[in-house]
C-alpha cells in the first residue's frame, strides 16, 4: 500500500502571498519570518507586464508612492487595490501564490497560482 500525503498550503512552511477579493496582499507567517517583514514599514509595488509578475520592494521608511505594511502578530498585509485597479486585474476568489526573492524584491508569478 502506498500513501500520498495531502499538504495544506494554508499552513505551509514556505513563503506564500494571498490576494484577497478586496485586493489585499497578505503575507503568511513563513514569509513574515523568512523575509524579516517586521523590520519594514512600507513597500513599493511594481508589475512586470511581460512575465506577469508583481514585485514588492521593502522599505524601512516611507517613500513617495510606497504602500504601508500593516503588521499582525504572525503576518502582514499591503493594500493592492490601486495597483490591481490600474492594471485592470480583478480577483473574484482568494488566490494563493508562492513568494520568492529575486534580487532586492519579493516576487509572485501571477500565472502560477497554487492550490488553497
């Protein structure tokens, strides 16, 4: 007999970003810890149209155009409403993405949604 194990990504140990139906970017506990998000107060949001990626440049101080990072005890959130409206991207369901570090950015690939 061979068993395959189901792994619930909502409690995953890998860094993950969730985009909610009200256009918030929520970073899970693994991302909060691995990328030391408690050390940052703001983030600049960027979009790569060709590769369909959203990038977050973390900042320790506010800069013009930066979004505030709202922190909880084990995760944090950034409003993505303006960016997603500007890009005309709408999420009708909660969507989950693997979060990876690329150079000085945290990045998600919109074409590679992971299963909830």
